[in-house]
């Protein structure tokens, strides 16, 4: 189960590989990395 789906799980949370809050942290980390990586590229290529 991916981090995004771990956040949405409502039943069987004891069997998840990561908890919902940890999954939310992983998801937020990926979002921040995408924004930090894409911001300079957009700034350089924007006409």
C-alpha cells in the first residue's frame, strides 16, 4: 500500500506497513520535493 492510500485507510490500520500520519508525511515530502524541483525549471523555461 502506498503512502497516499495509507492516509485513506479506515479499517485494518494495524496491518498497514506505515501509519496514516507517517503516510501523510511521506506524501507531503514528495509534494515539497516536486515543487522545489519544478519551480526553478518553470522559472527558467517560462517565456
